[in-house]
C-alpha cells in the first residue's frame, strides 16, 4: 500500500510538471497577452509596454518560466491578473458550485444506476426494465445544452416552478439552493445515470453467468438477495473507474451547463481567464484540474484495494 | 417594508424636462426625431408616486473585477462606479458637464487657473467628510493611472489644496475641455487615505468608498454585487438633468447587480422576474419589443460601428484613393439592415460620435458617408493599383458576432467587384495582437460614441493600431484644446469631422443605439444605462 502511494506521488509530480510546463508554453504561443486584453483596441505602444512591465510579462520566456516554477514549487500559484487576488483564492471562490454540482449529480446518478440495474437483474423481462434498457442510450445521446434548454422552457418559463438560472450556496440558503440546483443537476443526471446504468448492466450481466450464483440460489437465497449480496458488489468494480474519471471530467468540463444556468463555477472561470489571457489563472486552474484527476484516480485505486482483497494481495 | 413618499419629481417638471431635452436634440439633429423621447420608455411622466424600499436586481454581463474606477475602464465597472462614487463634475443625459461635488468654481482670465470650492456637506460612505486633500490625491492618481488623466497630465502644472474645501488646479497651457474631462469615467473622487500607494492594479474591496447615493454592501466575485442606500447622502437640488448629474434620490433599499453571461439566461430571467433590468444584444430587440410583459427603451449614447482600413505601407489602403474606393464599394445600408437587429436601434450617420453627443455631433462629410458607387470604386481601385483577382485580408473577431457578419458581407460586396477577400476571424484578444504583429488590410471594430473630449475618441487617435493620423488632425486636436468658446470649439469639431471623411482613419457604418429591456414594475428609470437612483419598484 505504501509502495502504491509513493509511486502515485512520484507520478503526480511528473504529471503536474509536464501539464504546467506545456500550459505555460501553449498560452504564450497564442497571440495576445493580458496587457492587450486589458487595454483594448486603441492601446498606445508605451501603455502596453508599461503594463507588461507591471504584470511581469516583459522578461525573456525562460526567465518568466523560472520565476513561475520557483513560485509553484513553494505552493504559490501566483496572482490572478483580472481578479486581483491569489490564484488559489480565486479557485477557492469558484470550486464550490462546481463541486456541488458534480458531487450531487454523481451521487444521484450512481444511486439511480444501482436501483435500475438491480431491478433489471431481478426482473429482466418486466416492461420497466425493457423501457429503461431502450431509453438509456437515448439519455447518453441527447446533448446537454439541448436538454437544458428544454427543461428551462418547460419547468422555468412555462410552469414557473423553478428559476431559469442562478446559483445559491447550499450553506447560505438551502431552500433557494435546492431550487436553483434542480435543473442543472437533472441535466447532468440524465446523461450520467444513462452512462452508469449501461456500464453497470454489462457488468451485472457478466456476473450473472458466474457459477457461484448457483450455489447462492441453492442455499435458498431469494433472487433479490442474490443480486444485492453477491452480484452487485462484484459488478461495482468496473463502474468505480467510470464514476471516478467522469467526476474529474465534470469538475473541469461542465462549462456549458455552468454557462446556460449562470453558475459561477470553475468552468466559467477558466473560460473567462482564457478570454482575458489571465496567464496565472489559466495555469492555476489547469494544474488544479490535473491534480484532481490524479487524486481521483488514486482514490479509485485505493477503493479497489478496500473492496477487492485480490488487489490488496497483488 | 415600503412607505410612500411625496418628495419625488412633480409630474409637470418631468414633462418640461423631456420636452426640453427633445428640443435640444431637435436643434442638434437638424430636425430628426429626438432619440431619447421614446414612446416605450416609462420616463418619469406617468410613473406615479415614488415608492421607497425594495430590492432591484440588475443583470450585468460580467464581474467588474475591480471597483477602482481610476484604473478599470470596462463598462460594468464604470456603471457601478457611477452609483458608488462621484466626480467634481458629472454629465447629464446630453453629455453636458454639471458641478457634482463642486459647489462653485472660477476660471482665471488667462484660463490657466481653476479654483474649485467643494460642497461642505458631503461625506464618504465611511463617515469621513470630503476634503480638498481627497480631491488632490484622487486627481494625482488619475494623472498617473487613468487614460484620460495621463492624456491631460502634460498640461497640468499643479493641483493643490488651498484650504479644507478649496482646490486649485493650475494648467501650463489653456485646455478647453478640462471640465468635460473632469466629468469623464476615471476621475472619481476617492478617500485619500484609501488610495495611498495603490498602483495600476487597483484597490481591493476595502477601497470602494465613495460619496455616491449607494454604498457597497457585499460582493461575491463572479456572482453578484449588492449596493445599499447610503443614508447620509446629501443630494444636489437640480432635478431632471438626467444622466449622472443633479439630484439623486435613493428610493430603493438595495440594488443587486447579478452576473449573467448567457444571453438566453439573461432574457429568461427577465421574463420570470429573476431580475428586472437587462441590456441584451441587438438581435433580441424585436422579440422583447413585442413582449407585452417587458418595457424596451433606447438609451443615451451609441456605439460607432466601423470598418477600419490599414494605413500602414504594407496595405493597399495606405493610398488615400484606395480608402475612398473602399468607402464607395461598401453598401452601408445593406450591412446595417442585415446586422443591426432593428432599424430603431441603428442610427445611420457618419459622425464620429453618437447623435445625442451634442457637442461633437456633426454632419460634415455626410455626402462621403452616403456615397455608394461600386463602378467608380472599381475604377479608383484600379488606379490605386488593386487588380481584379488580388486578395485583401480582413482580420476580424467572432467574439462579437456582428464583426464577422460585416466581414462576410464586405467579402461579398468586394467579391462582386472581382477581388478576393480572405477573412481571418479570431477571438478578440488574439485579433488585437494579430493587428499589431501581422499584415492586414481591413478590420472591424466598434467604439463608444458618447465620450466628451476629442483626445478620448478612437476615430481621431487610432494611429497606434492602423497607422492613421496626420499633422492636420494633430493640429485640430490642439486647436480644440485651445478653443475659448463653444462656437470656436464647434467649428473645430466640424473640421475634424470633415477631415475624418477625407482621410478615412475609419469608415463609419452606423451608430448602434444601446437599449435596455426591463420589468414594467421599474418606474422612474431615466433610460440612462445602469443608473437607478430616482428609480423605484411599483408595489
């Protein structure tokens, strides 16, 4: 276990270094810098030069890189140019909404997938099972933005049950927060639960053919007991990877949902940072997301070890 | 809890003011319809009794990121600054400067010494009284970090506090637009103590202390900014100047500025009363105009939509004849009709400011603006050395969809004359960089047409971008600063306008009227951007 952790830690350092360096170079290769973005169309050359100097963008590329690297090693991601605050603080201000969305939608999707799959395993021929079977691919195929617009049209604009957009923190006003979260979470759940259900079903189907189930049935267990106690725990292994990776993707990739529902999360922060060429913030967010990917994968691996004794032994 | 108040504007005065504004505009526009007397705007005429209390939620497209108005020139920051802070002078709805923090002022005979006496009852949001020291510190910083301030700095000899409430500003050369420039965004008066040692990066939230009718209550970065009524605010007495000038009555308890970037979310939120005031893109004008549950009105000012030819030697348009050929080849009416959203929000004129910017609006050169003659254009292109089959490069941006649309229409119009047009669209920041670094022939932009000093106006000072400019224009800019009377200044403005259409630093397509859509519950709104003092919510 310690070996695994140490190896992962080594990989983490390498990954962060590579991602950070690549990001540093890529955003500087793209034309336009923060000074151009701030001063706009009618900037005078002297103004640009002054601002670049004030922002520390006037040195040679390798000097800027070394300065940045020196900062990062000490855990300092620098100051955001547009937000006038340390990058970590800015990320902290925006991670809340994204995490809330990702955690809630992943948890709900996971529960839905388990419930549906259990039902399907116990009653494979029931009409409901067939319906779900048919509609899951549809859930995956519908684009997020289209589903968002339809839900807004129906539940916000026509029925007026829910707000069309906005975000309230769960801690400041839980009632308002739940209202504003229903639609974006629903959109994410539709796509995710479909993905999880399909993956889990494949896994369950594989598990159902195993010989040990015959023993369980002979012992006198009901079909529900067989599925819950024996099939599901074994079938969950592959889906953990999917849930983990998907969670990390959500953190970095729900820009569209955040934009449609006006949620001030990490995705919209990154988009804004790219438009304004806020170099330190872009680098900070990408590093943060890379770190999150690695951390989530590590957690998934560790949970394998907890769930499956075979992994621990090997 | 809301209570009714009787101290609102008397309806009759409101009517007179609208009529007067209309008359002013009529005289300025040579008989055209006054743009601000608009039938949909609720104005103050029939709005009823003001109601005190409540919260107004206003959608803004992005977070202001810094509330330091001296260093942050973005529109959202300027609008918030207008409510939080005040300047020595502020502009009315026709962009005319009036005293705001200044009670009285004198100008010496040689026009070099300005003595400002401040109002003695003004306090900052933190309770400190306004003093001459605050003005000196703010204007010193203005010269160092603000674009307009930097532009004026060479002409300023000194700014000194004579006593507690008197400031003396000494110039080394007379400057006609000085008062207007002191009424420009960025010249806000801050507390001296709070801006000490604050550089170009701007002050943090704690520095956002002004003398305006509303003070900062809370700010969740990227989400919302809440302003609350400043109870100690002492209003000026002049009612109905409009814009940023005159009396300010804070009827609303709070104003919440909510960040909404997505256009659909913006409109849906207005329709479901999540917010009560929005400023959407032109393509939504007709839809909202036809919605009975929404009030739509056009606002003061206007954005100049321009085609920019490159005067640099690398481009054919370094030749004046080629620029005039381009002007003749552009079917401006067709472009405006296809991309303006609605004729009601497109003003077709060639002035380098918006029509209601009365001091600077001029019709000089309008025959050049109106001319459209593709055949002659082709002949002039040929004389300038552009052959059929030659390629022109348009660098544009899809950050603002209309830019790309103009480029495509231009490609079509020039294509019919036999020229190849290559369109390179980038995001806006990339585009600005490409314009500096690479060779190009044409680009597309829009500029604020509601500025109040010629040196602030891009069509006259775009040299750094497209190598335009001439000794004649420099001389006119100097002449304007040296003017001694309104007539003299106006004559210079006419010459500038004529020169713009002769040299073609930009080719104006139209002026886009800014507009707002708001809830019928919002009363007393003055059709002036995001200014909500004197506004209230109907019960």
